[in-house]
C-alpha cells in the first residue's frame, strides 16, 4: 500500500533553490536527467589537493521531505567547504514529491532499483555516478515512517574508522534515538544496524548497496523518524551529517 503524504514543498521550486544556493556556495550545478519536468540535480564542488571525496544523496523517497531540506540547509550554511570534494544528489525522486509517494510516478521504489535499474531516475543517476571518481564516503539521507527515533545503517566492510556513533550521538541532541533491538526487521544496537553477510547477494539493491559494490568502501544510510515535527527531523539529519563530515575530514581522511 502506498501512503500519500503531500510534500511541504514544490519539487521544481526546491530544485531551483538548491541549484541557486549551491552555485552561490561554489558548486557546479548539473542536471543528469529530469523527472516530471524537474531536473535531477548533481551538485559538485572540487577542492584542489588531496581531500576526501564525499557523496551525499537524498530525496529518493517522495514521502520523506526532510533529507532534501537538510541538504539545502547545509549548502546554505556553508557546510560544504574546502575540507573535501563534494558530490551532492539532493533530490533523486522529484515525481515522488509531486505525488506524495515513496515511489516514482511509475510506482517503482527507486531505492530497490539499483540492481536491475528499471527506472529512468536510477539509470540516470548511475550513468552520472560512472563518470565520477570513487568516493571515500557516501551518505544516503532518509526518513522512516515506522521508526521510533533516529537510526542508521553502516556498510563498512574494511573496518574503517566508524562514523556510526558520532552520527547517532549528534542526532540524539535533536531527536530520540531508536534503541530497539530489531529495527526494520534487522538486528540493531543503540540505533546502529550493521547488515550481516554480503549485501550484494540481495535480489533488490538500495542505492547504498550499489554504491558499496561499485563506488565506495564506506557507506551510511541515515533515517530520521517521520512521526516527529519536520523541523526536528531536519535538525537531526543535519546534526548527524555534520558529525560525520567533521570526523571524515578531520585528518584528511
Ligand atoms: Zn527512505
């Protein structure tokens, strides 16, 4: 069943705001496709010298408005500075926002489509990703309508310095943390899910699995609880992202 929840913004207007704010912040703005007349935005800002390359994405589920708003607020706040080279895809499913649905207009959950790539949105994103260098870190920003608090998934197969705890601790300043032992059907500890086994064996790939299989060796999917007021969810996501970026860029990562 598809829940219909109107987005608190018009996706075309938000895309314009995102693009304008990013250009002002020194980003290059590019559309790697479009959906329902709204550009699929990629915003890149390269810093000379050895810097971590960080990909942040959001808005893949059209009933989760906080992620694109959090990314916009971070762009406007100047968070994406000379500490890293940045790759932002802030609204991957504009039609979902137009329609108030998790899925795109064809009813496809884009975050299960990265293995078979049946949707034009995911195909366009992947085509764009293949033109980028590998990333040191990817952060996929989400919300969860069933969660009791903030939580995240960590994919860190090489055991690199974990960003999970700093993110959860930072989010806890803005919203509750979901401390359930089972979240989304998976074993969790203090708001952190580390999916066991080889996630690439799954039949349907979320964006994070595709990224870890092809573009990065460390990836997080962060989730704010949709039951809270929008401002609290945006604040929790921003706090978690800021914490991750601080640690990831601290010593040139
Ligand atoms: Zn989601």
